[in-house]
C-alpha cells in the first residue's frame, strides 16, 4: 500500500545522503565479476554493517541500491559503446579529406 509505505518511511533514517557511499561500495564489488543480484545483496549487507547504529527503511534502501546499479550499468554500457564506435570508424587519409573541401588544394 502506497500510503502505508510513505507513512512508515518517517520512522527511519533517509538513505539518500549516503548515495555516494553506496556507489563506491558497489563499484568495489563489481570488480569481482559476481552476478548482479549477488552484488546488490552484498552492497546492502556491507552498507548495513557500516551503519549498524542507523536504521534505514529496507524497501527504500533496496530501491536506492537498484537505482545506483542502474546508473553504473548505464555508465559502463556508454563507455563500451564509445570504445566500439571509436574502433569502427576508419581513419581517412588527409588527401581524401582535401577532395571534399571547397577551396582545398
């Protein structure tokens, strides 16, 4: 129920200010090449262990972790695409390029 979930969040600490820390934790776990679901679970456990004295809303914390993982995967995919595009484009010789210039010699 939306209203219950919204109402219940007021009793927990907001995890949004810790987003950068979640990002860094997840990036360090990505280097192990584990499955995505495993990385998400490990990130949650590591984050909760670092902040044992703070109580977070578990649903919102998972939502934030999924959002961060989506951002990381998009960033990785964009970098891979840039590399692929850079590899595919052939280099033109300077002589060929001068043919297309209006006033080139």
